């Protein structure tokens, strides 16, 4: 059964009903739209912010004013927040490459990776890319945003790619946020040569931002970019994976950073690890491979203590939506397992939510609370239809 909704340039309607052991808390669909102001560019990786009350869903286009969008799970409304980046730029032009343009993209600045927005401590932050129209040089900064004063108050240089460097490419990833410590974590990495898959030419960094202080926690070399990082705030652990498909035989590695003891360990992981999550106590780490269906379960106190099994392919997210139910979110359905025996308990087919093609890339958990099931193929205009599910 497909629940009807009225389609306009932005679609959003909400209901609560029970279906196959879960409650549909709400439904929303916001499609990329360049014709309105401020513009909206949908994020392919939404995630929970603001104490789990909001979902980051996208930002404005580069040619528009800098700003970000959220979905408020309480009011069921789309929220826009303008970022005072132009004001800061005009007061600090000598710190940046390029200049304001009269046509096209005005600012030589791009919100490269939005990181967090927390009204609890009145802070937000993001990674900024700076490049001029006529220059190949690039600068990257961490930018802190004071929400009370609505002003940029932290701009910390992270990396610079010089004009003559035509091979390096940078990438950043949000890791997570600790409400207890009021700290956010993110990765930043630079591959010296994208065409070289054999050398350890990726310089990777793990950062912590707490209040207005940016700290580099770890720097390491790898063959791989940091991929699908996951944070467990209760035990202060960060896991970072690497992407490689099974046929490549590249032997991908994962990295476990235990913040309390400052230990950093590498370990073998499965290919295409789309599914990564911790148990509630942080003592167990689960990884599921989308291309082979292989599942590995690690003891975080001893990474050599690992169990392997096989579930199913074409999964996009792994996580708990409640105690005792580990969910492998696959295109075919929500495959729910017992986290101790790893035996399948039940399956909720995605055809119960979507009548046509399904690709649930970008689905995301608020651990042990709810799941945003996101189908990127639902809307013919390119938007993703999302349903927030709570396990009964």
C-alpha cells in the first residue's frame, strides 16, 4: 500500500499509523529546488542534530546565500538557517583566496561539510572550502558559528592545496556529537593522487571541536579515505572504515580510536562496509558488507576476537532502533536480527512503504530510538521520500 500525498515543489505531510511492528511517526519529502530563494540542495546523507530533535537535510546552492536546512521532528516543519558567512568574509578578505563576483557564484567560499547544530550550547560548525574563480589553489577551514550572537567566531585553517598541485583531492566526513561533552568529531583527508590505489598516499586526520577549541586527535597514513565513520558517545569510541569492493582484493582496513585511553588500532574489515554500528554498551562492533552480505562482529576490547556470518546484500545502514533488534536496512526490507544469536527475527518489506523502485541509501538511525527510512528513487523529480519509523 502506498500512502498518498500531494506533490508540489516541496512535499511534506504527516501521519501516525501502525504497520508490521513499527509506528510511522511522520513522512517528509523535500526535493532539490534551484528556482526558489533561498535554494535547497538535498543532502544524500541526512543525520540527526540538535539533541535528536532535528534532521540535517541539506543546504543552499553555491550561487545562493550560505545557509542550511533541517527537518524538525516535533513541529514537522522544514527549518532554514542563514549562515552569516558573507559578513565574516567582508571583514577578513585578506585571509582568503579570490573575491566576490558579480555573476554566478558570489563568494569564493563553499560549505564543504556541515558538521553539527546544537541549541543546547548555542554552537554550530562546518568545514569551509575556499577557492578563487581563476585559481586552482584551495584552502580548507573549520568554521565555528555562535548561534546566540549569530556570528562566525572561529575560523581555523586545516589544509591548503597549492596552485601547482593538480593531483591532490580533499574529503571530509562528519563523525558524531557528544551531548555530554558538548564536542563534535570529524575527519579530514587528502589523497595525494586519486589514480594511485596502491600507495599509502592518503593523509587522514581526526579532529575534535569542543566549544571554540579545535584539536587534532590523530593523524595517519592510509591507502583509503576515511569512510562511514561512527561515534559511540557513551564509551567515547570512534570507528572509521575504508571503502573497497570485494573484486578489488584491496584488503580494506578499519580504525578504532578509543578516546579515553587514546588508543588507535587498525584491523581487517569486510568490503563495502555500508553497515556499521556499536552495541549499547560499546563493547561490540558490528559491520555488514553491502556487496557480499558478510557480517563481522568485533569485541572492542580485543579486535582479534571476531565472529563472521552472512546475511544479505544491497544493505545501506545497520543499527538498533530499539534494544534487542538489530536492523540491516536493505533495498528489499528491514531485516531484523537478534544481536546476540545473529538469527533473523523478522522482515518488514520495503514494498509496504514504497510501491515502485527502492534504494534506501541515506537511511539513518537515532540509535535505540528511531529510523529514518529514505528512498532515493521515490520521487521522479529526484527527491527522496523519507519515513521516520519507531519500533513497537
